[in-house]
C-alpha cells in the first residue's frame, strides 16, 4: 500500500493512493497514520479493504507528513561511501547516529524556511525507514520484520550551524521545516529490496544528486538492529538512513540554497517531493 495523510497542517486525515492514482479516504477505519495504526495487524486489515469501497477524495488536497506523531527522528551520518568521499570524510567504523527534532517534520511539498542568519542551508535526499512495532535488541536477520514501510526524506541541513557552531549536529539539522517526509508511506511488502533503490534531487531543474541505496555503508537491516541496541524503537519512529553524493557542501565551489528556489527529489517507487524555499528574515 501507499499510505498518506492529507489536509491542512494539524488536521490531516488518513488515506491511501489507489491503483489509478486517486486518494482514497481511510478515516472510517483509522483515526490517523501513527503509532497506533502502523502495527502489522492493522496494516494487514487495511490491505484487505477493497479500494472501491473507500471514498475518493475530491480535488487536489495538500499532502501532510506521511506519518503523524513520530516520537523519534533518528538520522545516520556519512552512510554512503561515495558521499563520504566527496566531503573528504573518513568512513566511520560504526554508524554515526544523531537526532533531528520531530518538530522539523513537514509535508512533502510544504515550503522550506531558510533560517535567520543562514548562509549554508543544504539539501539531502534520503531513504526514510518507518518502524511498525517496538524493536529492542533485535538481530540483523529479524530487523526488517520491525519495519512498517519506507518514505522519501529531505534531511535539510544548515552546515554552519551543524559544523562550525560547536557541539552536536542537531542544531544544524532541526530547524523548522527541515524534515519533509512523504508523499507516501510505502509498506514494506511493496519494496523488494531497500538496498536497490535509485534516488535523485534537483534544485531549480539542475540535477545535483543521483545515487542508489546500493552504496550505503550500513544497510537498513543493520541500522535497525544497531540502533535497537542503544534505544527502543517504537511504531511511528523514523530512521533517515543517509544521503548519496551531490549535496551542496560537496560542490566545487559549494552551492547552498537561497530564498525562492525549488527543490525536487524522489526515490524509486516511493514518490516525489517538491519544496519552495523562503527566508525566515522578518518571520516572528
């Protein structure tokens, strides 16, 4: 299934994308797509619903974040060998894990705010992994059993805040609007191999990132298992698994986002996002 949330911010309703590309309403069956409804049992029940028994949503509504109420937004740094090479970084002997505030999460096509004082706001197309049942001390072999599905993530980063302003990466990663997710949550059964997905990102029509999850240093199953050794993972938690080469910081010379630009990005089988940038100068 391709599950989604539609409607105005804070008032999103659950839905799915049917086989003809129409949005079907799921609110007669679940209240939201969140920790309560992403369990394997409920996903199985939703998959059994006949599409034509679900109401078609009229018009072209805004798509919200494809998961609601996530408690953790966990990111992995330098997880692509070719991205590590472009930034002259040493491949880490263990995954680099950091947190991104869930308050950064927005819809896949919502505008992105360039923070006040920012000179180095950057883009990162990433594969998002959404947890479907509580995972604690799970093995790599069983890790994918704990995954509800996958989505596109734009792990936006302010590089000065992240690297030059001391401390952890979190303050360069958690600015408002720095976590577009969606358009859909694609359930695990729809993705034959999460390590064989092409991915790309463009800014104003220029292709900067073209990569594949095949160049991940640490696989999805490894990451779910690894993170579960340090903290419990709960339904609705998101793991953003790293980015391929082509980020703005890696250009020669570096290229960063400015107000009024358009990012467009996608992952094979998981849909496409598009965001317009605006300046936070003058925003209260």
